[in-house]
C-alpha cells in the first residue's frame, strides 16, 4: 500500500486523479492544495469521509508545513500536480508562477530527499518544448524551448527534478502531457469556456485566426498514464503523454457549437495571445512501448461526455463563476 502525497489535488487533473485512485485502491492519500482560484474541494466531496484520505489546505512553498507532513505521514510516493498553469495569467503577472512552480517544486524535492521516498513524479507539460512547425512531433529528446512565463517555470522545475536524480539519486520521473479536457476543468480553459459561453449565448472568443493546433487528451487517459509511470516508469526518465488528436482551436469551438446546436455567429475572433505557440503534437511511443499505455477514450465520445457533464452540472460551474465555490472549505472544514 502506498502512502501518497498528492499536491494540487483539488485542481482539474489532480482531483480526477484523487477520485480515481481512492475508488480503486486502499492507498493512503494526503492531498495538499492552496485552494487558489482553480482549486475546488467540491470536486472531492465523495472522499471526505474515507479513512484513507486526508485533505490539507496549504502552500507547497511552506517549508515547515511540508516537512511536518512528510514526518507525520511517512510518504512513500509524491505526485506533484500543484502548479499555476494558465498561460494568460502568467503573461499578466509571472511572479506567482515561479514561486509555486519552481520554489514549491524545490521544497518538495528537498523534503523527498530528506525523507527517502520511493518515487517522486513531476507532472509537467508539452509546452516546455515550445512551438512546432507544420511537421514533426515532440519527443522526450526535443530540446526545451519554452515561450511563456508559465512554460518556462515548468521547464525550470523539470530541470531541477532531473538534477536531484543525477546529484542525489532521488528516484524521480517526469511526465509531459498534451492539452487535457474532461469533467471538473476550470471554466477559464478553452473547452469549458466555449461550452459555458455557448450555453449562455455569449460570444466565444477565439485568439488570432483560430488555427493554433493542440494535441488533445481526455483527462482519465492522462491519469492512467500517470499511474503507470508512478508504478513502473524508470527513474530519471521523461515520458510524453498524448492521444495523437491534433485539432485547431477553431475546430474545437465549432464542434462545441454543433453539439449544442448553436450558431457559429457566436464566434468572435480576438487579438492573439502574446507569444502564442502555433502547434503542439506529442510522440507518446515511449510510454506505449515501455509501459503498455494507450489512450482508451475515443475523442468524439469523450468530448460528448465532457459537454454532457457541463450540461448536467450547471450548478458546479455557476458557483465558480460567481465565486461561491470558494466558500465550500469554510462550510466543510472551518469548524475543525
């Protein structure tokens, strides 16, 4: 049985992972999350009474707290989901991205080294590779060339994790994934933003000409890959994770409108994002060949499931939009 520290487990990918692991195993999970704008404890409410689950509201940059948790719970494994991850926010202000993504990762790595964990998994992004031209794929050997404050902070964290492996023999592995979609994704991100705006008959803002290409993967496929790397991935290695589903942003937007029977007249082209990478595409042959992973969810069906989830969970995203979701912690935990 693992004793897992999961950081950022109230966010989109992290909460889906926590829900999955607690539904399928007896592993003991401590979830630490600062509950910034993107952290939502309502995502995890089905786990609150489980004996093998503990939530801690806290900052991974808090050295004393992190060391206390390692000492108390004797973690065998760490999965670092915690990150500031919204590119637009990093363009508006980068300091918090370097604080959380770089300094926070360093504090976790130092604690893992002191306490001798069995495996430290750094969850990263394909954005560290920069932008592709019309041809080619990102491999694990692609040189890092980040183009935004967000992606540069993740690249720095990745390099730091690898340095702890080479210098201290800390058993780390890194995953770099393409764009995720699915249930529980914060409404600022492309797909939920388009769904929610379309449902509200609001304009759907599309950067530039809408032809920026991303490689899309369903969040549950991503999390299965993380589980495999945690259990069987080689230490000191990077594993790319992607579903080989490249689509221009404008095609995603039109797909959402079509599924919701909304007019394409709702599309509104806006000034392009500063430093906007043109194309991402992942070669995931390494994880497929070494660990036997492959995406299990068909894109069209998974997208339909995602759209249906937002249709059926209007209260969830309305509470986020009006800010009341952040009261959940006080309602559930404030009395403790």
